[in-house]
C-alpha cells in the first residue's frame, strides 16, 4: 500500500454487507487508501446516536478491492469515532458515507444515520460527503450514479470543505440522470403514520410508515423538486443548527 496516497474513510448505516458500501469502495479505490468502518448490521434512522451503555467491539474482515474492512456493533457515529480513535493509521483526508439504499433528501437528513456519520466527521474537521440512492431494494442498481460519486469525491478531496460542513448528495433511481443541481433541502415533513398489528400472543404492536410531504413542490431551489425531475442533488449542510437570525429578537423578548 502506498502510504503517500490520501486516506479515505468510508462508513454507512446499512451495514458492512450492504451492496451500496461495496459499490462506493469500488468507485473511489483509485483515489486513495480506503478504510471501511461500518456497522455490523442495518442502523438506518440512527441519526447522530452514539453508544454509551454497552462495550463496543471492532471486527476485522477480509479486504475488499484493496480496502481494509472493519465492522462494529455500534452506530454509524460510533464507527467514525472508533475509526479515528483506534483503526486509522492517520487522520483521513476525506470521509464518505453510503451509498445509502434510500433517500436522505428534504428533512430526512435529520433522521439519517448516513448523514449522522458524515456530520461526525465534518465536526472533526474532515471533509465529508453522504451519498444516497432513492431505491431501498438490496438489489438496487447504482451504475448511473457512480460517475457522480467519483467526480464529487475527487473534487472535495482536492479542494476540501469548511469545518462543520457535510455534503448531502441524493441520486434518482431507475432513470437516466439529467445532471447535477446544488440546492437547498426542501421544507418537508413525514406523515408519521403507524400500522397496527397483533402479535401471536394477542398484544398490539406498531410499525412506522407514512410518507414525505414537500411543503412547496414547485420550489425549484430545493432537492425534492430536482430529484423528481431526474437530477442528482447536492445540499451543503452545517452541523451547527443555530438559527442566528432569532438571537437578537429572542434576547429582547426574554430580557
């Protein structure tokens, strides 16, 4: 392994066995030395959760396309923290998360374990990108999005990002991609419905369902607008969620 090549850390929230993370490794393998530290199973919807109440363990797997592969029993954020603490031989030049099986556009970025891992790296001052394909199937075809993954990764590896900023990149699925749009996240919400069931013992249980609602579907400055029109979207996101515009007025109100 050429130790002069930049180090790239990869994680996800779908788990070490997910096809998306393997396609990501293949796509960027020639950009640097790749280390994968990912959950040992699916951790979707974990956001920036971390583990504080049980021991964390790291398992080494067989290398894949030249990448060193590790899994942990923790969350995506745990994976990044453990990678920086004990796995990596040096600080990474780039952190990539994904490729996620499913959308992280609009307000889904708040719930996303994919983006939780990217934000963790960004807060540590590491340029970070989360990639997601709008197709949940384990058999999802990533072919059309890979040229964009390679191009975006190479550009950020070369030029970097401000500390605390992570890129949220989403790809339309099952279509020819028309191009790339750098936009803002759509103002959206989930209907947060639950399906009701009864287990064999007669006890009720519930499974989250629902759908994402775009508050302004005609706003062409947003990711959901352009994804519906078969474009890749890139949203620069800040880990600092402070609304600075309200500081003055709230200070006056509460003084």
